[in-house]
């Protein structure tokens, strides 16, 4: 399973996961994706066969729902919450790496969505 970390997640998280043998990219380290609207990130993840990791439920949940209603394929999404993974905490990056590493080690795919909350 290949991941694409949305812009709120630091490239260091992607690097730590790559160091553990996973195929992970971060929007923040990809000049072709930086600053693009969520619809473009959603489309890029679909085109690349990546699972999006985001805290942005407000924008991505409707994108997935619209694609589902239209019968279009869409990328799976792993949702995080600021409550469970507060970005202001220095420990969050390490905790998210451990959680994603564990998920990647035990699952080959995610059908539509997965929640870390």
C-alpha cells in the first residue's frame, strides 16, 4: 500500500516510514502537489494508486462521497484527528509513524476509509 500524506503532515513522517520500507510521499515534499486544492490532491492520489492520509475530513469526505455516488473510482483515505494526533505536540509525528507502520505491516489494502481517532 502506497501512502500520500496530506499537507498538514511533515515530510519527516514520510521519510521515517520510507526508512521502515514503506512507499510514502508527502504533499509538502512534492513541488508538483504543493499548494494545490484538495480536489487535485485527491485526483493525484487516485492516479498514483496512493492512499491519502489526512486530518481534513471536512473536504475529503465529500470528495469521496461524490465519487462514490457518481460510480467513479477514488483513492482510499486514512483519516486522523487533531484530538488523537495533535499537530502541536512534538510526540505526534513519532506516534503517527508507529500507527501507520503498524497498519501498513498488517493490511495490504484499505477499501475506502480508515480512521485513526
